[in-house]
C-alpha cells in the first residue's frame, strides 16, 4: 500500500451507486477501515452492533441515529460516535443519508 491515499467523495458515491449496496468499503488497513453507508429516505437500517468503535460523518441527508435507546438527530455535517458493541441504528430518514464511516480495526468486519 502507498504511504497515503486520497479519496474523492463524488467518486466514492459513484462507485457505491454502481454496486447498488448500502455499504461500500473503500479502505482497510491494519488499524482502520472506512466505507460509505447510504440509506435512502424511509429505509430501515439493518445494521447490528459492531465489535469496533465507529464514527459517522453525514455527507448529506437528514435522519435520526439511536444509540442505546437515545435518539439524536443528524444532518449534513453531523459527526456521530458509537462505541463498540453499542446497539444503534438510523431511523426517521427524511432525506437520503450518505454517511462516511470510520471503524477502528479490531479484526471484525462491517455489515
């Protein structure tokens, strides 16, 4: 792997759309992995708790993230932290959510 990489959000969104999947992982290195998670308005978020800490950055859209029973609204520019093994999901998605997700890499896999 090169010393570093640069990713363009527009290109990642285009690649994710081509795959027609909610989760598109674009980076995996020994201590970190990252991907794009896209939830259309009205979609039910199917994810389960993960063994890794994670951070969501809302690229665009609007909805609510529930973490361990607490609802928090999110919109473009929001950053949400979810600790490892915490029960969480997005709901009340009123505008398609495009989320940039960063996971610590403990050895488990996403979605």
